[in-house]
C-alpha cells in the first residue's frame, strides 16, 4: 500500500524557516517524480514544487522561488521542503504527492499545517 | 502561466441525479488534465487523468471528457459520498489547479 506521511509543520514567525519532510512507503520511491502542493485555509490547491527522480530537475511556483528548496533522499525514501523567509501568505496545509507518470498526482499524504504568524 | 477556470463554483444536485462540472484552460493543454475530489479534512483523491482515464479504484459513474481547452467531469448518478469539492489540474505546461467546484446536496 502506498503511503506518504508528512511531518515538520508548525507555528513559525514571519521571516522564519521550517523544514517539511515526507516519508514514502509501499512503492519504489526512486522511480517517481514527487511534488509539494499547498492549500491555504478555506482556499483551493496550489502546486508548490516538484523534483525529478534523480534530483536533476526541480521546479517551483513563482511565489516561492528563491525562498523554498525541494530535495529528496532516495536512500531514505524521503522528500523535503526547506522553507525560508516565510510570510503570512505561506500559511497552508502542505501535501506531499506522487506524480503518477504524466503529471497527475496519484497519491497524497494527509498534509502538515504550516502557520506563519507573530 | 496557464489559468484554469472551473464552473460553476457551486453545484446543487439531488442524490441520484447527474452532475456536470466544467473546466476551461486559458490555452490548449491537449489532454493533460486531471480531476480530483476533496472532502473536508481530507487530502485530494485522483479521479481522472489524461482527461478521460479513470484512476485505480474509481467507480464507473465518474467520467471525464474533452481536449484542448474545454473539459468536463460527469458524475452519472450522485451518491451521498460524492458530495465534495472537485478540482481540475493541468500538467501540459507546469502544473496549475482550477479554483474548485463544490457539489452540494440540493
């Protein structure tokens, strides 16, 4: 059974940093692109970043470029999102998701809440 | 950036009735479109990808159609568990989601 479990969310002050983790199981992690998607309270979904299997390609939504860094450790079946210079509008539930092969996201974690507030 | 526009924002439907949801892309995305269902407090669930292919375990009452810029998700006979928010997502050029359509009980 495919499982994605996020951790690392919490309350952080504006300008602060946080590192999210996602641990994968039930599939060959190193064979898939992986993504982070976020959802602000009461709002829709926003794709944040994704990373290729071998880390050679990484993409970000414009609003996080230069502040967020996506990475992965295939030996640990883990995906990460380093978030720096956090702003109030980064407040959201952050989901880790697997790319099914064409760009669709076929498995999602339960999400971790990041709250940026003073 | 490709913009995805879903309509209507809210759809009121009685159980057993048919629901038709629309998604429009600001430019052609070929068939690179997925549909997701999200219930309160839950992660999204993939329903349809490549515009018309049902994901694993998705009931046949869910169907997708369209290509280019106009897409449709049809739920042939709404069940109680289908009342939720539905999102479309394009993956032809980067990755963007529509704003969602809430399907509520009439």
